[in-house]
């Protein structure tokens, strides 16, 4: 591939950088301005993930309850 493409190798990788950057901006929720604090709400309301999503209760250690 290196020997045959020469400058085409740059175009090949540039295409993948653009494609992956586009998909990150389109599909990742953090890029869609959804803050990390609201992710549990997003997961609970999702049609597929909501069925299996169980929010774990955080237990504090006994020495912090004093």
C-alpha cells in the first residue's frame, strides 16, 4: 500500500480522520452538549438500554457516617 499509493496514502488517512471526526460529533452524546451528569437520565429513557439499566446505590463507608 505504501509503495503504490504514495500521496494517495495521505488522502486515504485524511479521509478516515474526517469520517471518524464526523461520526464522533454526530453520535457521541458528550459532543451533543449532553453533560455527563445527565447521562443516567438518558440511559434510563432509552428504548433499549432502559430495559437493562439499573442505577446502583452508592454506599458510603461506615466511618463517614459519624
